[in-house]
């Protein structure tokens, strides 16, 4: 029997709704959003999000409901199995990433390491 396949990247309902709202309010047609990572902070890596007008060759494409997520090829190994959530509080709101590959996170939550 095969082991269950780990999803590359998923969204919670709250994150999916927020992404749809952002795409709709952009004012122009979008193919979806791109998730990537870049060097930043005291732990080394930070997540990036950007609108996608046209997919870049090499992007991994993930459909989650009616939202399309493109994963930057340089980020794939860092985000396998990650779930993106959106939380809204009294003082702040934003996307949170639950990444099973993280080995540590800086105190301010700005960066992570794998």
C-alpha cells in the first residue's frame, strides 16, 4: 500500500477567501498568486506573495478550490506540505504559513529556517 501523498501547498478557507478578495480588488485579470521565499531576517528565509499575470516557466501550479497558486521553483523544496492561513485580529491581520519543514523561526516571526 502506498503512503499518502503530501500536498505541495494548501489554503485554509480563510486564506482562500482573502486571496479571492485580493485578486478581485486588483482591478485587472490575474492568473493567481505566486508563493516564493527570499533571504531575510535573522533565521534566513521569508515568504513572498505576488500577483501573477502570466505563469513563469518552471512554476509549480497548485489549484486549491477556485484559486490558483504558483510556487516559485526555487521555493518548492522549502514549502512542501505548507498550509497558508489568513488571520484577522484587533491589532493586525495577515497570512500565516504552517510549514512542517521549519526547524526554527525568529522571535518576531519575520523569518524561518528549514
